[in-house]
C-alpha cells in the first residue's frame, strides 16, 4: 500500500463531488485536470508558479 495518501476530490458529470485518495507523487498530474480538486494545503506548486510568486515579493 502506498504511503502519504492525500484526499483529493473529483467532480462527476452529474455535478456531485467524490473523495478519492491519491499518492503525493500523483498530485502534479491530477492538478492539470479541471475535474480534480486538491486541497490548497496540499497543492503542488509548479516552478513557473513559484517564480511568479518570487517576482511579486521582490
């Protein structure tokens, strides 16, 4: 069994949202799909996004 499982949410075609478990290594791949929602505290920050945040701070 994989360790470090994180709850993610998937929006189904009928509009309901279901809770799923994903391994930390899967978060980056799931983040690109609009039907998956990752809790903000667990979101993967892409290097591009980090660079933009650093530019704002400087």
